[in-house]
């Protein structure tokens, strides 16, 4: 493990800005999946919808991407990378206002989406819909 990179990334995940405009958030899940299909779809969606924002579009996300967290081999395990993004995601999800678009087909039970983001979306009173569906009804797909 690259301890210095891990600590720097954790510091970024825990402190850099994660704010997004209302009704703009796009989420995806690729943790522990064999392909990046969900991320690819999310990036295509954001490209086609300029007001849409992913965590990578925040100050925090841009810095994590710059550090290489999750995009190529940087000497961190999949679990360490997932933990770093989970720290950032907790803060990101807490601040979301409005509806959310999610590319989470076959999201793994260990994924940041399933373990952090979805439970927090359900707890966030400022979020009502995921993929134009009541958030609680949407969440039933993962039970």
C-alpha cells in the first residue's frame, strides 16, 4: 500500500468541496464489478446533459481523479479505493438536493453505492426521486 497517497486521498475525501446544484447529481456503481459499463453510461449522460454533475465534477472529486484514485493502478487495494470514495460520497450525498440519476445496474452489495450512497439517499429529506422513481421504491430493487 502507498501509505502517503492513501492518507493524502483520505484528507482530500474528508475536506475538499463536494457541492452540486439542485437536481444535478449523477451516481454510478462499478465497485467490485467486472466492467466499467455503469461509469461509461454515467459519463455519456453527463456529456449529453451539461447541468448534470458527478462526484468527479466537484473540487474533491477532481483532486481524487488527479491523484489517480480508482482510475489506474496506484498501489492501493480495491477496498482502500472504495473507502476513499466512500468518505467523499458520504459528504457528497449529505449535500444533495433534488432528484438523482443513478447508473447502478447490478451494483455489488459491497459497493460504495449500496453500502453508503443508497442508505444516505434514503435518509436525505432533500432527495425525493432516483431515476424519476420514488427513492424508496427504487431502493427495493436492491433488497
